[in-house]
């Protein structure tokens, strides 16, 4: 059976450029150890490859090499950022015990925020509107003198909605400056920001895992202090992530060990994977304009066909990256629908791959105000570097019978 892969937001196929770079690195290191921390000639060769890869990632993402930290994946990157930023701020100023996240964060942020709450932090959740966009009016109610860390995703991994991260950052900085004016004796209120001389402050992190390869990432021009990325989301190897973190930002890591990656991610680095990641990020950024154009065409084709099916609606009409599309399928349930699509050779999802196999409503749709029944009928289609128009054609051919089967199954279960 020919497989049609439309779940690229879960993981993109390995790019040829990444595979070639990894094979070349493996050949270079063939017959010798690949521990870049070793002082001998073999270690120096591995270290040279690692630092070249770090510089390539930095160049692709508008960062300095010293700002690139290799992690164990996207989740690891988000956990390191949120926990590290919050704990560092609180240690510096015990009044900073509040963590701010949005209502639609991935569990990589949400569950770590919950764990911080159990450790004594307060968690403030910013609501979203019916389109899934963070409500910026809620920012004005925050007391910035208590904030330790803020984390709001750049692009929602379920519906592709672009979050107003830049505007949120500016609002927070302005609010912090106002709080400082209102409390002239409190020099910790202003927040760090870019170019600030304040040493005790909150920091802002964004989960850009769903944005990479779909949205321009230029860390030098960004107002955030830290960015999390996952290499396999852009066609690189799995189990490797990147955290971009300003050199002046304090992170209190609980990853103790040999002191690798600015003493933030202890453990021997995977040199070959880092080389593959560098090639993938470089290719994704170089192709961004063409990818956006191609994904927009695929999206228009998908919407024209899918929205003509009764009971199918677009989950959000808010501005979104073209490569991630979420539908609400009335009267259906995702579990049965995805099974029927899989039987037809279509690889799709209901949302985050982390929840596959768990029949539960989409938390993003619930946050948008959908009913629990509608939130059970979610379908996410996501494009990648290898997606072609014929893939969308095959989905549109398979979707109507799969939807009928799912609705019949859901109706029987409700009886």
C-alpha cells in the first residue's frame, strides 16, 4: 500500500541533505571515538565537527554560536528553558515566583509549569480567544514584579495559529517599566529585555518547535530571551533539540554532570546528529520562501475540497502558518476517523503525536470554546518539505468514506 504522509507537524521525513551530512560525519569519525570532550586527537576531531555544526545552526537561525545549546529534543529544550529561567530568577529574587504560560501550550511547557507549581511557584495562564490566539488584554493584569519566567509558543502545533509573541514581549516590557515607575525603590521590576542593565528580572521563552521551517526565525532580531526547537520537525534527526539562549540570561539547570553545553545539558553530545541537524535547519531556512508558497497552494487545495464536505469546518480562522491545518468534524470522533484513514494509507493526526492512542478531546479546541463532542472530532493535516499536491488529492478522496465510517461508529457508541 502506498502511504500518504500528512503528519509533518509530528515529524518530518529525514532530509537528503541531513542524511548526506550525517553519513559524511560518520565516515570522518569511523574507527575512532566521538567524544568531543576528550583532549586527544580523536576528541578534537569530534569537537571540531560539533562546533562547526553549532556555528551552522547559529547562522541559519540568526544566533551566535555561544547561544546554541544542543538538548535531548524539543521537550527537553522547553523543560530546560522554563524550569531553568524560573528557578534562576527566583534564586536571584525570591519575590519572583510566578510562571506565565498560555492556555494552549504543549505539554512540554504545560506539564513543566505544573511541576513548578508543585514546587511552590504560582502559574498564571493567559486565556485564548475563539480563534486560539492569546488574549493580550490579560497581560495588563499581570504584576511583573512577581514574574520569574514567561513562555508562549510561536505557532500552535495543533492548528498552526501564529501567536503574537513579539507584541506580547513589548507589552510585558512596557508594563514592567511602568511597574518600576510606580515602585521607584524596586529595581527588579523592569524585566531584562534586550539591552537592559537590570540583573534581576523575568525572562521570556517561546516554544518555536512548530514554527521552524514554516516561519522566519532570527534570534538576533527577536525580543525573546530563549527559543526552543526540535530538529526532527525540520527534517533532521530525532532525539535532538536546540535551545537558543542569550548569553546574559541566567538558567539554573538541574542537569548536573560533566558541564557540557554551557553546563546546562550535561552528557556527551551526539556529534553526528548535530551535523545532521545543522544541515536540516540550513535547508529549511534557505527554502522558507518557496516552502511557504508551496504550502499555501496545498492549503488552498485542501480547504477547497475538505470544506465542501458537510459537517467539516476549519478549527480557527485566525492567521496561521499554511503548513498546519486543523478541522473540526461534526458528529465524528478522531479515533475512528484516523483508523479509517490509516486503512486507506493516509497518515494524519488529531493533534499532538504525544497524545496518540489516547481518546480525549483536543485541549486546544476546548480552550477555543468548542464543546467536548466537537473537540473529539479533530483532524490535523500538516505539510512538510516532501508534501506534494497528489498527497492532498489522495486525502480528499479518502476523507468522505472515512468520515462516514467514523460518524457511524460514533453514533453506535453514543447509543
